[in-house]
C-alpha cells in the first residue's frame, strides 16, 4: 500500500530541497492565515466608530460584520478545488492580492455600502488563503513532521479569534477605524514576496498538463455548494438576531439545506465532481468529519457562552472580558508550538488523542459551568483545561481529515475542513444558544416572564429581589448550556475515536486513491 508521502510525490507534491525552508514557509503562511482569522472578530469593537463616522444603521453594521464570513464560508470548497486545479501557490498569491486590495478598499471606504463590498472582497481572498495555506502544509511536510506543522497552523486560528478584539481595541485607542484594515497591507505585501520566492508550485494533476488537458470545471457543483453554504450560514447568523422561527431564518435554512442536498445528488452523478462523495464511504474520513464538527461545535458554542458569561454574569467590560479569555488561546499556542501534541500523536495514535482532547475540552466546559459562576478563578482553570483539549483535538482532526483524502485533492480537503469549522461553530452557537434561552425563560420570575433577553428582563423588574432572580436565571441558563455542550463534545469524541479505531483495525483508514483521468464515479458509471 503506498504511503501518503509517496502518493504526494507522484502527485507533484514534493517538499523543498532545503529542510529549513519548510518552517520558514510555514511561518509565512501562518502570518497570512492570522490576518484572515483576525478579520473574523476585529470589527466587533469598531461598531460605535462605524455608526458615528459612516452613519451606518444597525442593519448596515450587521452586514459589515457578516459579509466577510458569509462569502468566505460559501467559497471554501470552490477555493480548494481551484487550488488543486490551477496550482496552490498560484491561488495563494491570488488570495493574498485580493485580500490586500480589499483591505485597502475597506480602509478607504466612505459609505456603509463601500465597506460591505470591500468586506465581501476580503471574504473571497480569505477563502483562498484558508484552503491554500493548509494544502501547502500538506504539500511541504512529510508524515513525521506534518502533525506538528498542522498543530502550529491550527493554533494560529485560536490565537486570531482571541487576539482580534484586543488588537482592534488597541488600534482604535490611537487611530481611526480604517486602521483595522490598513494593517493588513504590509502583511499581504511581505507574504506575497515570500510566497513567490519560497513556496513550490503543485496541482492535483502535476505541472505538466496544460489547461486544455485538465478535467472539466464542475460549475453546477460550485454554484450549488455556494448556494447551500451561504443559505445555511446566513440562517445561523440571523437566528440569534431575528429568532430561529422567523421567516428570514426558515427560508434561508430551507434554501441552504435544499442546495446542499441537490449538490450531493449532483456530485454523485457528474463524471468529474468538485467533491467526490465516495470519500464519505471511508471510515477514517467519516470519523474525522464527525469529530471535527463537534470540536468546532464545542469551540463556537463555548466562545459564544463565555463572552456572555464574563460580561453579563461576572460584570466585565468588553476589553476585560477579551483579556480574561486569552488564557485559552495562549494554552493552545504553547501546547502546539512546543510540539507536545505531535509527539503524543506518534506515541498513542489518532483515536487516543481525539478521545483525550475532546474529553479535556468537555471537562473544561464543565469546570467553567460548575466553578465559574461566582468568580474568575474557577473559570480560569476551566479555560486552561479547554485549551489543552483544543490543542490535542483540533490539529489531530485536521490531520485525520487531510490524510483520508488523496494528496492530489489537498485543496478540496482543506475546503472540507474549513467548511466543517464554519458549520460546527455556527451549530454550536445555535444549539447552545437555544438551550440558554430555554432555561433562562423557564426560570424567569413572573414580573419578567416572556422577556427574550437579559436587558429586556431587567427592564421589567421593579425590586432588587426580582433583578437578582433574573440574573440567577441567566447564570443558570449559561451553566446548563455549557454542560450540554460538554456532553455533546465528550460523546462526539467517543464516536469519532470508535470510527477511527475501526478504520485502522479493518485497514479502511488508508487514503483513497485519486481516480484516473476521465474515470467516472461508481454511481455515474453504474448508470
């Protein structure tokens, strides 16, 4: 059976001649990746400035924030497929150029519409960067070094989410709101030069084929995947603001689910699919996918709950809350940069690391729920435990997903990984937010019954006892939803580990071979 490394060589995925160059390339692509992740959260602290300086309405601000993630999530699979087809280095350069140009446009925007359009452009560049950076990691690192490299790449995501509000707040203390985007320009320019000089080129079919010799582009699949993902993500984004049963959310969700269903049917029948659905017959792939969704579920839901816990239960301001969440990201960075997770993977194997990581993530959530209700001390210990769990589980999941897909399809694998992260995080916010609201509503005193939020409930109270009861109801809702999240993550870890262990035992964990040129999937050939 050929190894992943030998498959990579056959597909044109050869490590650079100088071993030291690999880590320099990793540093470059991690810097590019950091800017992409930062821009998911950095704009949240600029809402007052945008409202005052640009005259933005509440709806404008929502679109300024969401246009980036909405476009990015809708294009991840397409971006990954383009990287495999046209060259990962080439698409990385295009992504950096688009991201830099759109960042300049955002910094110079004079109206809400201009800023929304620029943010959408940044989302296109971000989709290319998210997929190509991980594909390049798979390209330049061998089996032995890859877990550590993916761990470092993964830790950049955690660092970016935690550092976004802090960096944004620091910039706004000294400069105007456009500085949030202007800082991307030197990073984009430096990364362009470094990528052009250092990163080797590769495509799914090697570099010798002309464009005319490549398989046809799956345009219907691209449109269907984009429609499905945008619909689902828009429903998840809109749910907390407009209500999960509102017409906007239900219609968007229905369009998204229908789009993804038709996409699946199309990909099973088209001769040259953008995403080969037969990957989902691979137990290793299924185990990694299920675990990846639930790791993202736990991370997305916990970040949503922790922010409210710190501000609305413990009473910290936005900047103080951001600082107090930093230990989670710092722990992830320390564990991955020291290579501890990579060493443990080699020693104990993927299933054991997934069980350990997700159990620790679940335990951390439970600690925060049980010990963090009255002060930050109990929460701090839970955040550290969560950080260790994320550092163990998330890179292991990413490596398992990428290893279950042929190296020639590394871009598509990265797109799948990014899509799972977006979907899992949104699902975590939706489900755990619903648990929070349900528990909160059930415990509200009679005077505040029917209120849909903590401020609305407090506005209806008249006595100190009623206000205390409302705060207690909200704190209880936070704690209950964290425990539900902990249970889901723990059970998901067990499920993923069992599937991966069976795949290893039955010999089904090997990466499926890429189909030969012109070959049809089994479903299409049978017709």
